[in-house]
C-alpha cells in the first residue's frame, strides 16, 4: 500500500500556499503571494492579505493538483494552518480546508504553523532526529524550540521580546532605501560590504541579559542603532555605505541567532539543529550556522530556501507525519487561533 | 436538483433545498463563529436532508455585503465545496434573501458596523446596488425598512427585523428569478491601510 496522500493549505500571512505530499515525498508546492500588494505599505496589511487569499484559493488548489497529477478525491487527509498568524487570513484557509474535508469525506488536521516549519525538513532530509533544536526566523517569528517529537511535544525555549528577525531586515532595508521585503536585498547588498565596518549591538547577550533571556532575542535596539548611524552620516554630509551597513547589520543578527541556537543545543544536549522560516534563506546565516555547528559537532538541517518561507508543503508535511504517527485528527468545528502556542501541534 | 445555500454575512445560515422541495435549514445569529461552525452546520443540514455531499447538485452563495472576515468564511466554504465536487456555484446578493422573505417593496438594511448600515432598495427585484451609509444618510423613501439592521439605530431607522435565511437564497435560485452576481465578496469598502509617510528620524 502506498503512503497517505496529504493536501496542505497555508494562509497565515501573505502567501496562499497549497502543497501535496505522499509520505515524505513532495509532489506539489504552489504559492500565490500578495507581497506586491503590500510593498507600498511597507508591511503586510491584514485585510489586503485576506482578500488575496480568497481570490487565490481555488486556483492554487487547482494548480497543486495538476502539478502533483492527482485528483482531489484521491487525497487521504487535509491539513491546514490553524495558527499562529493573522486572524482573518487564517480563517480563509481554515474555511477552505474544512470545505474540502467535508466535500471529500476526509479527516482534517488543523496544525501549528511553527511545528510545520520544523517538519518540512523531512521532505528534504528524511525523518527528524528526536530530539532536535529548531530555530524559526521570519518576518513573523523568531523562536528557539526544543523538539522532542514534532507531532506532540514542543517546548518554547525563547523568542523575540520585540521585533521578529525578518521585521528587523524590513525596517533596516527601509532605512537604507532598499525595497520590501528587505531580507533578500540586504543579503545581496551585504555580499560586497564589510561585516566588521560598524560594530552594531548584539541584543540580549550581556551576562545580565543572559540570566533572564538566555534563549530570547531582541532586534529593536539593533534596528534603532542602524537608523541612528545612518542619520548621523547623512547629517554630517557623508555618503552612507549601504553595503557596509547591510553587512554589519546582518552580521549582528546572524551572530546572535547562531550563538543562541548553538547554546540551546549544548545546554539541552541535542545534536541536531533545524533552521526554518524566511530568514533561513539568508546566505550569511546559512554559512555561519554551518561553521559553528561543525565546530561543535552538531548536525545542521536547513531546507532549501523555497521550503523555508511560508508554503503549503510544510503544512502537508506535518499533516502527513501526524497521520503516519496515528495522531487524532481535528474536529470539523476546530477553531483557528491567531496566537496558537507551539505546545499545541494540532487543534483538537 | 439538491441545492446547498450558504451565507455568512449576518452570523451563519445554511440550507439544503432538496429535489422534493423540502428545505432543511440551520442558522446561528452571532458573529465571530463562522470559522468554527460553518462547515459543521453544512454537515448538519446535509445529514438532516439525508444527502451525502456528492448528491448536492448546486451551491448557492450569499456574497454580502457583510462584515468582511465572517463573509469570506461562507464564500470560501461554498466555493471550495463546489470546486471539490465539480458542481456549479451561483452567487446572490445576501440582502435579496431578506427582501424575498418580506415579499413586498422595501429597503433592506443590515449591520455594517462603524456606525453604518448596508442597504438596498427593492421593488419586485433589487432596484439599487447595495450601498453602505450612515443611517441618517440613507435616502428616505415611502418604503419600510426591513432586516436585522433595524435593531441598531432605532431612533433613525425603524422597521421590521426579518432574518436572513439561506433557505430563501436557495428558493430564489430555484425559482429561476435570481439576480446572479459575480462570485466575489461585496466589500463596498476599501481595506484600511495607510501608506507610510516620510520616515521620522529616531533621534
Ligand atoms: Zn512562517
């Protein structure tokens, strides 16, 4: 008998994602993004995102089925992001997924978006090691997680106490006159910049901060420091070396993230680090994480960039793992939860 | 023909109009629960009607106007349900259901929040595009105000509260007299979003 066929739907932010997997094999991963609609606002506008999800839903499901060369009726279960995310955006995906489950007479899993970011790596590198440490960094999240079992047991070790990592990239990009979303543009500018040109602050790394916020991160102070630096240069009539600022800022972010992730692995005696979320596409983060993991004998797993950003495949991947492990499906009346805790992997 | 009708512009209302003419209906008159319970109510009316999803031949969807977040749940549910089964979906202005049940010329009003009402004028059929206005700005006619909107500003707009029934949407469609509209939410308002101005210095 072949492994179960799972269709996953993701609408927690501005990507309408529909993924189809069989077991841990990726068959389709279609995404419609409304990012261009948000660019002029400098950030995701929830109502704009929700409208775009509704428009994109059926065409994206259709494309995914076509790509996977399957009929909807062949699907064994539906998985959908139940949270965390933008409330109105989540509702469009959840309503669509419930309608699919009802029409097809199949079970539905309302799953945790963060757990899915971790689980998606199974599509690339096989079953996760138990336990793993996971670091999720994107425009919406910055979390450090201890993952003994991605289907039922995740412990939040730390998170951002202000901005998400990706948000810091967006805001600094704006200061530097780079487009939204900032991540890829800063990454590119930094390639030809000097990461040691400016010593930007590393948030929550002093002994005093570590006592209380060992695995938490903070990017608000860094963002302000960059803005101050740029303004001072401008006021003094100097040309702002965008590439150096980008590289130095990026270095500060990457340094703190990788240091904390390695510390979590060593503290909890875990030998696998998984990195996910949009910021995991950052080339410097991938490089430094690789070096520091190698130094400490930690195996590093990062999915390819397309699977790091929000997508339907990651939701399908988690649905598939839940089914493989015999976890209970959700009730048709389950609620989406914009602030869903990572301790809840699947909605009851 | 077994028609499934769904509307979430005012709470949730779903109905099945079975081929023998019998109507099975379920409604919940509150907002904020559409995401949880719309599919459950659809399941419930299908069971009451003794139908499996694959026996539904047509889906009728009320496309508002209504508060956006809840409204989208019903449209997504109807659209994806129809798509999954490969059956046709037909869109009707939600206010038409209320005018249909009232049965005479009237102005239908529903709650638009932000101190406003959605409204449309009806003779034998809908005579105006639905609009959104402050109660005081709805043009006065000799016609009675009808619909859940009469409950909110009684000092300005009073009339008869006729609830919105998905069964009425199914019946309008079955009659062949429906004023079909595009399958998209009648938002009537642009999203609240402001483009950022000149960045303020942090110093
Ligand atoms: Zn994400």
